């Protein structure tokens, strides 16, 4: 890491903002402090290389030998941690309508979060380089911190340094990530456990997980995403009343669709032009029933259903598109005859509310006077992300795709006490639940060691109050063991 010459002037000393608070969480009154500030991480030459900004909520009266600490981040890549910070785990939380309606305009409802788990664990929210106030330090360039391998190294280095600085090596340790943050969580776990580093986690919480990116890469010759997304399409059709006759429950309906996707749909796509006419008709008819799409449209697409095209087509007759992050959300496009949606109503409905909430929380509750923009999402980081990393010296690797599931399998094999919970939203068209189920089944991961949980909401299942409460309970169970 950072093997380039470092002739840049020394950076200013890390800044931090410390505030004290009191809150009532799960029927317990807790006094805690928040340390929001920079941590300078060294490069290979020992000089400051990265400035990582984090929000640490700590109960100082607790015994550090038994008090858990949970490290939390979002994904993107390129996203700051505000979504889990202000939507789920933080002591203050943004409240939006549970029915997927638009939350309106400011002022938004931000209130004390009685579901916050500070009664159980200290919470450290991490913003990776290029997000929030985190940055690479000169002479390093911003893109030097953007990639699968280097990102995991930086976050792992931060966790080791935080444990040392705060004298918390005796504490039970947990990591929780959302979306690409689940990829990061597994990669960080592998980084910290590799080479006799000796830093193991007690538990890993994966929220809206994607571990094998081939399951989401829609392209000619790869039928896997079509099959992996199909149960989410079916859940979406179920939610919008397109399944006739209506199933008794979404769970039994989705079990039926899972079976069809595995036993009939994926083999049909693999057969391609070799598929006989009778089988093709049977598969097409079932696809139409499960998705609400017409047989004529499915025939024109050669039975393949790209996620973006589905979002535009499924409610076309009603003049609506459905969300990618949460297909409960509906949008209106400029052109109702178009092929693809203009935007994601599951994203633009709530982004202003979250951005407003985190900035208000930082400036008024935490007293952060930074003088620079808090980078919520860095699109430059996403477009310049190094997805593949570098092969080991002396070895050769074909260009491929990211798959950290084998790392998760290794972590489980080498740590028999490790606990893993994967949280899945039925209406998540970004990281669909059947894709991660299929990933667990085919990558040497002991499925009996994985707790899978499901929610009647989307990628950010915490936008739905009943799902938020269940998610909190499920992650508290992970920490409690």
C-alpha cells in the first residue's frame, strides 16, 4: 500500500468533535458520547496515507472486556454511511412513510430512535475514502483508495487501529454492511483473518447482500441473473395485484417460483435455440403468470427479462414504472412508450430526506463544523472502481467478476463460532434475495451456518416500519448470540 514516494507536507492533525448525550433504547436509559472525527491511517512508509472519518457512539461506563462493538458501513461503492446511520442503527432516525409514498418536503421527521442498540453494543459508522469527509492524503490520488482490495485493506486497517486506540481488543466484534457494504464486510473479514492477523469477528450482518456479482450481470450468454431475479419479479407482481388467482401467501408463492426458476426456467434459458416448442410454450406461460408480463412480450425477449426492462414494462398499462431499490415505489416517466425507466423512484423518493437528515444531525446535534460538503455518494468513485484487484505476484488471472462468497465460506470453516445473518427484502431489485440464496448454495458456504431473514420491503427494508423493527430484532439476535 502507498508505495509511491511521499514528499507531500505533513497533513494537519486529525480533527474530532466530541459530544455527550442521553437516550432511551429498548427500555434502558443510556448515557453515551459521540466521537465524530478523522483517523489518519499510515501507508507502507509509515506516513499518513488515508484520513478516514467515522462516527463512534460509545457507552463509557460499560466494561470494555465484555461490551460488544459493531462497525457499520453502506456500499455503493461510493456511498457514505448515512443510510444505516440515519435509517436504522443511529440514536436519531429519519421517519418516512411505510407505504412507499413520497415523504414530501422539508422539514422531515427526525426523532430519537428507541430501536437503537446502544444498550447492547457500541456503534462505529465508517465512511470509506471519497465519501463523507474521508479522503486520501497527498501525494495519494483519490482513486488510489477505490477498489475491491484496497478498500478492504483500508477499512481493516481502520478497525485494527480503532481497537488499539480505544483499548478494545477484548471486546466482542461485529461488522454490518448494506449492499456493496456486504461485499466489503466479507472482504474485510478475509483481510483481517488472513496471514495470521488474528482479528476475527463474532458476527457478520449482511443487509441486502451481493456477494457474487455474476448473479446481477445482465448480458448475452449469461442466463443466471434472469433466473436469480425471477422471484423478485414475482414478488413485485404479487404486491401490485397482478397474480390471478391471488396466492394464499407470498411465502408459499415464492417457494413455487423458486422451484420453477431452478428446475425449469434456468434450464430453458441454457437450452436457448435448442429448446423444443412444447417446453418453450409451457415455460412462457408460467413466466407470464408469475411476472404479470404478457406472453407476447416474453416471446419477443426470447424469455429473458432484464431488470430495467421489467421495471418499465410490468405496469406500462397503468403508465407507471416500479423502483429498483424498492419495487413498491411507483414513478412516472416523460415517455410512457419508452424501453427503460427514466430514474429509480425507490431512490429519488427518499434521497433528499436522508441527505437533509444527516447534515442536520451533524451540524446541530453533533456540532460538526467542517466547512466542506459531506459527500453522500461519490459517482466518480463508482465509475473508477477497481473491481478486480491484482493477482498474486507471479500468477495470472483472467478478467472476471467479483465473488467474495468463497471468502465467506473460508471464514466459516476456519471460525466455527462465527455467526452470520443475511437480511433480504422481497421487493429489492438491486440485490435480489434468490441471487444470494443461489450464491450461498454454490460457493462452498455452509448454509446451515447462515441465518436468512426476509422482509416485505425492498433494498432499504427499514423504510417500512414493521420491517425495520424485525431487522433490528434480527441484528440484535446476531449480537446476542
